């Protein structure tokens, strides 16, 4: 008997604040207490710097300097260090129970990377992985990945630069990686690539990579 493909519900949040996205993620995580309820949240954020789990906190003067730029700053329970989210960036939060896929966090992160590599290929961009988590075009990161996984239920996810104002990244060392740059679909293609345009390709790449069906 053929195992049925997992069904993942697509929820488009539009432009949403980071705290509201955290609240919504938690509500979908809680649904898994009554059984698998796979969800793909896609959105954009107002300018915000997010700080992942690390052994020691960032200096408060650094964070205050970022707030002075007009961005919010939030500490989170995802993996990874500091990054930026803002308009023109496609943010995707998959809330999945890995028991319906494969119970491996390493596998899951690799599949997220493969999804974005497939998306980039659809735009004619050659992207790849590196020893650092995320997806890269040469030595420039085009997509940051930082996840949380508790009892095999995932949250947080990925942030793909589409038509992002890249100057925001100039105030930090993105993901704590020295000597590397950042790029976007628009920069690579020399034309504006909207979040809406990229979202359609993301959905198709996600379905293909995770071998699931998407329900709207």
C-alpha cells in the first residue's frame, strides 16, 4: 500500500510584525497536540533584527544602535545568530511534525536548503550550500535558515532575500559569519523580483522537495 503524501496547509500572512508571527507560530505548534497539522506560514516583516540562541548575549549598546536605525530587535529560540528581516524578503515558517516526513533535524535543514536551491534554479540562479547553514550564491548568502524543533515539531524557518533593501545588513555581521556578503534574487537577476513572484516558486519547490501536497 502506498503511503499517502503529507498535506501541508498554506497560510499567507502578508506583512506582519515579528511578535505576531511568533504568536501565530506557537498557535500552530500547539495544534500538534491533537495530531499532525502541517502548516506553511509565509509572510514579510517590518524591519527587525532577530537574535538566535548563543552562549552569551549581544552587548546592549549594539542592540540599542540597531533600534536607533528604526528597526525592532527581538531575541528568539531559533538556532543561528543575528540576522535581518524586512519588506522585500520572503519569510517562511514551516510548522511540521517530522514524524510525517523523517525524524531528523539535520535532514530537515538540508531539505530546506534544497528547497531554496531548487527555487533559485527556477530563476536561472546557481545556488549552493556551504559549511555554513543557509543558501549561497558564490560567497554571498541569499537565504538564511534558523529553526527550532521540539518533540519533532518545527518552527521558525527561512528568509529569502527577494527585493530587500540590503543596506540593513551593513549594520551587522549576518549570522555571525565574517568575510561573507549577502545578495538577493533582484541583485542577481538585475530586475525586481517581488515576494509574490518568489512565493509561487517556493510552494512548487517545497512540494517537490518534501514530497507533500499543499492545501490553500
